């Protein structure tokens, strides 16, 4: 009688592998944002399979958790990276009008050879940073740099815009599309640009693809601690009454 009561009150334990499978699978939906999160599926699927075997052989609980881990991780790890790839391509393509050649401005500007010369007269799209001051004033011409430095003018480019812009794009990553032309004002020194983009338009850079690292060369920070967020580097509204205390060069990732 007593032994029968004990058998009735006995509950098999939950399989630890089922719990591991469910926890690992919970991260896999993030694979729609980055393929890296498909990796937990390598844990979730085998753990879920062994948890199902444990349930059949020993009666361990956790069958639903194991099924959840197997199904969710299988779907997300398969579809997530594919979706991320095509979504990234869609966003990347939206940075420039159709028919424009996408070039790596950072790489071309860093090379000693004149890599841009072969694209003269063609429609190109370059990504970089607007380095003109007083960017809140509408203007039809800006200076455009691959790394945001306003000191290496020979590495920058003059941009003649199709229409004046008012947006404050100073030091923000942008994609500029236009027709590449030799700069008639180029005097052969490092103080002028050898090329310019005409009939150009500006779009915000939505991806880091073909966007070089930004340099804060020669700038002074106006806060007690140098801001490391890429948007806060140039946000001086909060401390405009504080004298700059730190000057120098720091390279931030784009």
C-alpha cells in the first residue's frame, strides 16, 4: 500500500537537454538580423533530438521543449541568414539610384595609384562623410571625404549637388551618387581635389559596406569624457558652453 502510494507520487525529471535545446533555440530568431545567431541551432537541434530519445526510453519530461528547440532552430537557422542576405542587399542597393557603379572610396583614396581615373565620365556612387562646416546652411556644393578628415584635401572630393541641401549631414555617413569629372580647379597640390562629382545627390548610408573608418583628426571634444558613439562624436549642442579640453586624433570604426 505504502509502495503503491510512492509510485503514484513519483514524477520523472525534466530532461536537461530539452531545457538546453529550448534556450539555445530562443536565440535563433535573431538570425533574421545577423547570420551569427544561426550558430545556436548547432546546439539546439542535437540537444532536442537526444531529449526526445530520453523521453521515449526513460520517460523524462520536456518533450514539448525539445520539439520547440528542434522546430524553431531549424526554421530560423535555415531561413534567417537567407532573409538577412537579401534584406541587406536591398538596403545596400537603396543607397544609390539604379545604374550607378558602386565604388569603395576608402580603398581608392588610400591607394597610391589613381584608381578613380578609369571611372571619369561615368555614374558612380561613393560612401564617406561630408566635411563642410556650416552644413545647416543650404548649399549646392560640399566637400566629401572618405574618412571625415578635412585636412587631406587631395583625398577629398568636391561634390556639385543637383539641388541644395539643408540636412545637417556634417560628419555623418552618406552615399553620394553623381558623374565623376576632373576638377578644373585642381592645382596639383595637396590643398585641392583632383576630382569632383557633378549632378550629384545625397542619400544616407544605411550599411557599413564600402564605408571606411572615420577619423576625428584635428578635432576637440567638448565633454569630460571623449564620446565614443559614432553619432555623439560631433554632437556639441549639449556642451557648447564648455571649453574644449582634449584635442588629437582618434580613429573610430565606421
